[in-house]
C-alpha cells in the first residue's frame, strides 16, 4: 500500500541537530543583541558557518533546515550566516557555463558574497515597473538607475541586477534583462541603509548605477527574459523566507515555554494554555506547508500556489506568534530576545513579495489552472 | 471647558507637536527626549497638565488631558508617555503628602525630572534585589524603570505590603534594557542610595495599583494617538505611491482596510470623549484602543512596504510603541478580569 511519510530522513535530522548546536553555541543572546543594536554584519559568524561545513549549497534540504534552526536562535545574524549567495540560482539555472565557472564557486565556498538587485525606489512588488536601463553598444551594456533595499548590497562582490533593455510596451514584463555587475566597476555607488525595524544585522543598501559598463558576456540567459528568471528565483527564495519565518515563530515559542516553566506550571490559566496550543498548531502547519512546497521545488516541479501559501502563511504565523509571545511574557519578553523576534518577524510579510502579492498569486494560479483544465477538457477526451 | 475650548486646545497641541516635535521625532527615537523639548512641553503646560494650578500646573480636566496625550502621541508616543508618567502616576501618588506636593511645581515646570517605578505591577516582573530602608537610608536596586534618568522617583520598597517612597536624588540609572518602544525615554534599572526620601504611604502596591487602574482613559488616549498618527501616514502614502501603474489607494484591499480602521478610530474617539464614562466603559476603552493601535500600526507598516520597515518614514516606531504600550501600561489578563467582572456583575474569568 502506498504511504506518505512526513518524517525527515535521518541525515536531515542529523543536520538539524548540528545546525542547532552550532547556532546555540555561536549565536548567544548577547551576540545577537550586540549586532542588532549596532546594525553591523557578523562576518566572523558567516566564516565560521562556512568553515563548519554546514552551509552546503549542493543540498537544498540542508540549507532549508539550516535556515530554520539559525532563525530559531536569531533571525538577524542567522540569515547573515547563510545568505552570502543570495540570488545565485539565477546564474545556476540560466547563466552561461563561463558565468557558472567564474561566479558560483566563489560564493558557495564563502570566499565572496553576492546579492540580487531587483527592487527600485519606485518599484517594489511591481517588478515589471523598474526603470534602470541597460543600453547595448558593441560588446558591453551601459547601466543607469537606482536599486533599493538590496540585501548584502554594500558587501557583495557582485550583484545580479535587473534592468530594462528595451522600451516598455503594453506587456510590461517584456524587455527586462539580468546582468552580473561586479561592484568594483566604475559608476557603482553603494549606500548602507540604517535604522531598520528588525533583522538589523543584515546589510541593506541603496545602489546607484551611473554609466556602469558591464561586459555583454555578463548578460544572464537571453536578453528580454529577465522578468521570468527573477520570478523563477522568487519561487525558490520564497521557500527560504517561509522557513525563516517558521524558525522565528518556533524560537518565540521556545522562549515562551522556558518562561512558563520558570514561572511554575501551576499558575497557568486556560487562556495562556490555549494560546500556547494555538502557537504550536500554527507553527506546525506552517512548517508542513513549507516542507511540502520545498519538496515540489527540490524535485524541479514547483507549485507557485503552494510556494506562495507557505510564504504568506509562514510570515503571518511569525508575526502572530511573536506578538502573542510578548503578551504572555510581558516585561521578560520586552527586555529579552522576544522583543527582537517581534521586530524581525514583520519583514517576513514584506520582503520577497508581500503577503498581499502572495495571496494574489495563489488565487491567480488557481484560476489559471481552472482555465487550463476547462480548455483542456473541451478540446480533449472529456469533450 | 466648552466644546469650542476643547477644539482650540486640540488645534493648539497639534500645532505645537507639528512645529516642535514632528521634525525631530526620528531623532527622539535615536537620542532620547532632550531637555529642551521637555522644557518646551512644560512651557505649554503639558508636563503639568493635571497638576493643580496652585501647585504650578495647568489643571486641565480629564478630556483636556486626553487631548494633550492623543495629539502628542500622533507624532511621538514617547513624548506622550513622558506626560502620562508625570500626570497619571507621579501626580496622584505625590499628592499623598505635603512634601510630595511641594515637588510638583518643579516637576510641572520640568526643572526636575520625576518618574514612578510602576512595573512591579506587570506581567513578567522579576525583581533581583529591591529597595530597602535601613538606618535612615533607602538602598538597593529597582528593575525595569521607565524614564529612569529622573531625580525624583516614587517606588515601592521591599516588605509586606511595602511602603511607598518618594526618593529625592541618590538615584542612578544602571543596566539599560533593550527598548521595544518609547525609545525617547530611558528604560533601565536604578541604583538607589539616598538619605533624602519620604514615606508616601504604608500600602505601596495598593496605591500604585489604584493609580495604575485610574489611567484607563489616559492610556486609551495614547493608543488612539498612535492609531491616528499611523493611519494618517498610511493614508497619505497610499495616495502618492503607485504600484502597477495605479495609486495604492485605488486597490480595494488597501482602501478598504485603511477606511475600516479609520472608522474604528473615529468611533472609539467619539466613545472615549463622551461625558461621564463609567468605570466599565473606561476599561473597555483601554482594552479596545490598545488592540486597535496594534492592528492599525501593523496595517500602516504593511501599506508602506519596505519603506515602512525603516525609521525615516516614522511608521515603524508606531508599530513598536503600539506593542510596548499594553506591555508597560496595561495588564492584559487583569484588565480583562476587571472588564469581565463588570460584564458578569460578579467575579469572572479567573481560571
């Protein structure tokens, strides 16, 4: 009889154990608080994570579990430790062999860092609304424009950058192209953005591109197909955002349980017990949804509906759980890790596609599927 | 005061807040409320809003006081909480003795900073040492004190039930705490070693609780101000920001959610400022307004997208403060028990 097994295999359980052990040892509450307060990137933690062998780009399940466990201890520094190759899938999936040989090893080894420069000051969720241009002359393109809220922006050795290579037509998502821009190229200016609400250890920057000359060989895939490459990447990155959110929510629940035990179980009222029960219920649902979406993705059969569901539900779970965690722990939470968890959680509903965008994606995918089924039905065997 | 006078007061406080505080509200979050800003608030009569006129205050009635708190909170919840601590906590406790009353003139004029160590009433309070009185000196450490730079501090000393002391000097802030909200005010433990103190009352916790429960409408007014400030920013932003070639306000989820929250804000304001609110209605106002502030700030931040996550746009502080307000100035379960007791007309919701 066929069976469905929702258990992680033993090798992933072992990775989870090692990831948690590493995170608890290296990311102490004092460490997390320091980098949060100072808004600085924990480079030494990133190096240690790579040196430990835990950051294994070749094993996506391992990366998923790693992010979950790191964010369970601290999202800000935890994300820094594993986000050095953020955007790499655009090269591994669509780049040339030359690009893969040059750029992939340097970031998967941890020797270099990269980022993905898509968002612009006037275009966030509306990716097709970007205004940065790339104009071709002979064997190079000249890039002009500005990018906003770019993770790793100030530290990255190169940025995969979305540009417009042909004028906007009625099909706004046409005419966009992706380039690998080395950040030491003349005309690239990077300004670190300060005073984030949460994930303050992560580096976020504004990038200004002023007559930046990029070799034509740095074009990723085909000219004009950048929008599709970016959307494919978001189908991947949203899974990781979902699991970061699950990690934050689980970390908040861990701390609530510690608090409740320390206070004495005999004083617990039903209202608190039910809230804790609901926290667990929502977190486990978010985790299973994310693993389910990841399972489809890692078998090269992504389901955008499932991916967006995992991302939106995971993010909203993180926000809800951290809020309830503060309510239960009061002053303890306010002066400990939980206030940081509460601040960190909110970005999950915003970056890599807002919850609103995710819900629209879910509904539109459903309708596309319905139309496909209807058309298929009329023209096929069912007709 | 007549309704015209209340309107005039509101427009005066709003004008003051816009001219003197709004422009520096991000700086207040970074560096704290500076003495010159507190001095300007005192000169307007806000710091001594409820202090009797013969003791150097403005002697506003409750509605006038709520207007001051709400309008200050619209631009800087930290500034509003500074006024709250002075008028809703320090004032009623200091009035217990002659020596306490004598301090009020200096407090109202902001010559001296005053606070109350009230957090022992709250969920999650865990005192390490506490303050004891021996050999005519108050000595020890009090944890989780908001606005801990103060020279005058009212605190409950160790013991059962614990006397309420007014300590004048010999107080030093130590061990700064992380601050989710009200970053304009210092939040830390205080080390006390003072021979200048006054026993305000023998039943310290009881009096503290009375003062705490008495500020239902004041806390509700700050929550309403936070809601109002956050929604005003979100509404403005959604008019000017375009996405997918349309203003944000043109999209139903944005327009409907903000309009719905704005309706709740207006309804709550009408309720809170109505005459002769009962004790039950006051608790209702505290519970509902703090919840509305959390909902409204969450949506306001979401509407701003990535920009909302950064301090420059002035929305993230409302999100933090809306969460910190009930944690520092409400008692979730205890407030709900007070409400339940009123609804059921007997002890309810205690299991």
